[in-house]
C-alpha cells in the first residue's frame, strides 16, 4: 500500500454534537429574548448587548494571546455566550465602560486566570454581574423604562432581568396602576404587589421567550431537566409557603418565577456545564439550593436580587456535591475506596 | 449480504498467538507438508489453545510478521497446494451422549476461542470451578457494533448449527436454561429462531438496539437482570456467555470434528465498493480481502480490524485474518480526519453514556496530569473500552486512549507493589 494510513485510538466514529455547536445553540436560544429587549428598549439595549459580547470576545483573544493558549475560543462561542448572558443581566443604557469592566471580570478574572475554558469554578457572567453591582451600585440599578410605556404587549411596563429596588425604580404606584389591567400568566394581584416587597416585573414577552429558549435547550438535549426543575421547585416551595401563610405580605409563586433573573438563572446560568454538578442527583441538589437561596435572599436578605448570589454560593459547593453524588459503577454497590482493593 | 467463500490465497500467514493466554508453540518446521486442519501449534500452558493449518500445503517458514494489534507476531507461513486435503478429528454425532470432559477437550483440541472478538479460550470458559455452578448459557447474537453483519448472516444461514452449539454448551456446563439474545434490528433472525426453538427450552430474547448491548455484562443485565460484580466474571452470577459464531464453530468441532481454521468476516466501509460477508481462511492477508471487494489501495485512509467503536486501526494492510477478526473496515479521507480537541467542559455526556457508570472525563484529567494514583482512577479498571464516552464527547477528547493509558499505569503500579 503506497499511501499512509491514519492510526488512531478507537472509537473511530464520533457523535454529531461538538462543544462549539452547543455554545452557539445556547446563544441562539437566548437571541429571541435579547431581540425582545432591543424591541422594548431600542438602541440602548443593542449597545449593551453587542458591546458586551464584543468586549468579552476581545478580552478572550487578549487573554489567550497573553497566556499562550490556542485562539480557537473566538469561534467556539464560549466568550460570545458569556457576553450575551452578562448583557442580559445588565440594565439597558449602561455605559460601555462598565460593560468593559464586566467583560474583564468575566473573561479574565473569572475564567482565564483559572485555566480557561472548562476550568472556572464560578459562573463568569454571574460573577461579573455581582462585581458590577457591588462596585457600581448606582448605575447598575438605574432602570430605564421601556419605550412603550403606555402600550406594551401585556398592559404593563416591562423591564428585562430586573429586580426593582423600591427606592430607585419607577414609581411603584405607576406600575401598580398599569398592572391593574389584565395581566398575563397570573401575576400576583394588585394588593399583593402594593403591600408586598416590590420585585421588578419581568417583561412577560421576555419571560415567555426565555422559557421557550429553555424548553428548546431541553428538547435539544443541551441541558437536562434536573437543574431548571429543582431550581424553580425550590423557589416555588418557599414562595408558596410564605404566600399561603401570609398572602398580604408575600406574593405568589408565578410572580416570583417570572420576575428577576429566575428564568434566566434557572435555564441558562445555573445549567452552565462547567460550574454545575456532573451527576443527576447532584444537579437536583444544586438546583434546589439555588432556588431556596434565591428566595431567602429575595425575601429576607439585603438585596432585591437573589438569583446571582444564590448561583455563586452554590457554585462554591459544586465540588463537594460532585464527590458525594457519584453514581456507583456497574457491579459495585458503592464506589471503592482510594487505591481500589478489588481484583 | 449473504456469506460467500473467499478464494483461498496462495500463501497463508498464520499467527501462533490468536487468543488470550499464552501463544501456541510451533510443532512444524520449514519444509513440512501439512493437511487442512492439522495442528501446527501446541497449546503452551493452561490458558492456551492449539493452532491449525487452514490449508493443505508446505510450511514455508516461521517468522515474525506485522500483527493486528500493532506489534509483530510469530507466524507460520504456509504455501497452499490448493488441494484442501482435510484432517479432521473423529466426529461426535450425539453430544448428549458424550461426557462433558470429552466435549471440553474436543473444543480445546479444535482451537475454539471466543469469536466475538475477545478470543478467550472457550474450553476454559466452559470449565468454571465447582463452587460457581452455571444455570444459564446465553448466546450473544447482539452484534451491536455498527457496520458488522457477520453474526446476523450466521444466524440466518446456520440457525440449526447455532442451536446445536448452544445445546452442546448446555450439556458441558450442566446449565438448565439456554437463551439466545438478538438485537431488534434483526427481526428476520428473531423470527427464524423463535420458530425453530418454539417447542424447545431455548428462549429467544429480543434486545433493545443500544450499543454496547453485546457487552457480556450488559447482556446479562438486560436478559437476566443479574449484575456481574466489578472485577468478576459472568460465572459469578451463574452464567456463561458465548458468541453465536463460537457456537457455530463448536458445533463443527464436536459434531463434525472440524478444527477452527476459517471464520466469517464482514468487509465494509466507505472505501469498499463491494462490501460483503465472507467465509475466510485464517491467515488470509487483509489486502486480499480488500482487493476481492474492489477496494482501491489509494482510496483507503484508515483500515480498522473490528468495528468502528472498538476496532483497531492498522498501519499496514499486510496483516492476516485471525480467529478474532470479525470485521475489516476501510474508510476514506473524510471519515479518518482527526478532530481538534477542546478542553473538557464538564458537560457530563460521557458519564451519562458510560455502560459501566464510570466518570471518563475525570479519568481523562488524571491522565493529563499524570495522577495515576489519584482517587479519580480507582474505577478505571472497570472500563471495557467500548468507546461510548469518546463518541459522545463534544470536545472530541480521546477518552478511551487516555483511560487505556491510566489502566496500564495502574496495572503496572500494582505489579510493582506485589514484588
């Protein structure tokens, strides 16, 4: 035989999914919600979204060059995805300087210094968001109202991924008068919102689009049901019990699930492969922890935003969760101790 | 593609090591004449079987030649005289009347080893220690590797002999229950066997089409719901598993007295214009198989012995067909392109698909960092190298290769410890 043969290890066929395709698919699943925000907030939103994505990719290129890592990351979609996720947690109209700081924290400080793709212990987008919130609280809680205040799709002003701090937000009264009109998907009643702690109302359009994106990812088998279901179940547990015990004080489950970063967090942030557990039982624990912590922080913590902190806290315990939720290998009742005494 | 006999070549290259265990020692020398089926190698040790000449002719020499596992192996080179003068052992027409010990030695004398690919000496598999009684014999007709169809054709064309082989196994082990497992993608075979075994005690079990359904531990779990313990063997749960091809060979060995010197091989792949299943003499060079199927040497970029999931890629086509050769795959440039590897993104797909419920990505990381004594490698020896993890990995990490390395290091460390 004249020409050379390729000799490589089995298997000699591979599945169709690639890491790059996965990341771009998640990116794609987020674009409807992103597009809705541009529709509602116009150029401000577009600037933040496009700017943050480009800045993240830019920092990834710089970091990889500086650390002598392969430059494949521009095309593999990981930096772009981080950028889009981060953008969706930011208020529209945020100055690009802050976006740049966020991109730097996300890509360089949370990811590159830990070893790059696959090595970061904490979710980069969430870490950047929390950093910005704590470092620059005022710009990060300035919530412009959407362009169509009078005639939004579902009868009330909508804002994306926001939790309103009662002091700086658009007036609660203004919102409540709008909310009086028929709301979609069972928002809590006017009385609850008036008296209760004021969470930001998420754009219903975006909420639905996020949900659709999440379901798309489930059907495409990019994410498994464990984390979103346990996350939302954990939230529902606390929200449901508190609402039952004191409906005047605490709003109900649908309100909590559709406001703030709950849907984005449950379907897109907490499910990030790198920072979530690898085994199904661990994923359930992780999601549940995120959901419970989100509600605890929302109801009794100092910040109106619970999702980001909850996910970061749970990221920290992922290694312990993984160690204790390993499946037992076939033919072993428990995993054998270190050293493997079996024949 | 029905089984057709492959034209026997002018020269056969017969390795002395075609089975697990110690290679056979040659009992012929250059210049000797041999008959088809005559012993040319004696078993050396307990875990060993004899080797037989696939043709009648003259011994050309005994020398090292490239082997299917990558390293050169000692082979007996035989020049064919085209007469096919046979030498058989006395037939045992009624195995039920013969003693189990006699049947076992016949199986050994005919050189039968597992034809599913593992090539474990069959007579040893049929001799479990007294404290491990066998109650079930399962014939493995799963053929879960994609592209291979040799077992399927054997099931369709030699059903009677396969059932006879199973009955021989039942006789030898004393098992009461005989089962033939066939994947559901072979409905014709399932129907044929269900009809044939209708009035008998033999149960036909259709199997879900799921790789690696043919792995014996998975097969036993699917058919009997018994779990073979880690580090253990099917006999630990009272079962013996044999490939349907082995059953066929055992029938010929016992009832016809014919030693194992030919087998059915699937030749296929994108670089093979006329794929098919062929009855091939052991020792036939693979390049002759490929030429017979119209494969042009220049189109072939990767040559695999076995199936696409667990087969061995070869660096030359100058290797012989041996007892364990179930398939020859020749593929072109597109299928043999190597992929760029990305870092592990902890997606968990490898964990989800692993039939032994291991954590391949963790073993891969231990390999990268040379942490062979790490707790992450503790279950590595359970890996059956099926390839599911690497198939599913979206970062295209060569997980099986890494796990193999870890396994060899762990075993080497253990051997050192024992000294």
